[in-house]
């Protein structure tokens, strides 16, 4: 499984875990494969969501708590949007 989240950020999974990876614009000279940077390994989707929130908050330009709260509200909408297709199709029920 490989799901595009945003920009160069992808969610991948194997039978044991979810893996959040950043795919670089450079390629390995030996293998010819695109280079990746592993952000983290997670045993649950909630762990992935928490990391996505932290990554986005770290990148935001908030200068006070009101702006931080507004950014968190935007993040909630964005994350709900990521899972909207799952809820609409009933996948995971």
C-alpha cells in the first residue's frame, strides 16, 4: 500500500506497521530508485494522524495562540478530508 498524503509525503504499510515517508526529488545512482526519508513507523492510524498534525503545526506561521487554534481547525478539516472517501464507501466497517 502506498497512499499520497501531500507534497512528497506518502503513507505506506506492511503487515506489521504504517510507515510515513518523504519521497525526495533525487535518485540513488546505484539502484536508480527515488530516494526516500522515513519520517516514522506507527502501529496505528491514530499515531500517523498525530504525527501529521505535529508536522503541519511545526510548519505553520502562527504568531499567537489564536492563529495556532485556527491552524488546528484547518488541520482537522484537512484530516477529515483525507478519510472522507473511506467513510463514504464504508471501507473499514
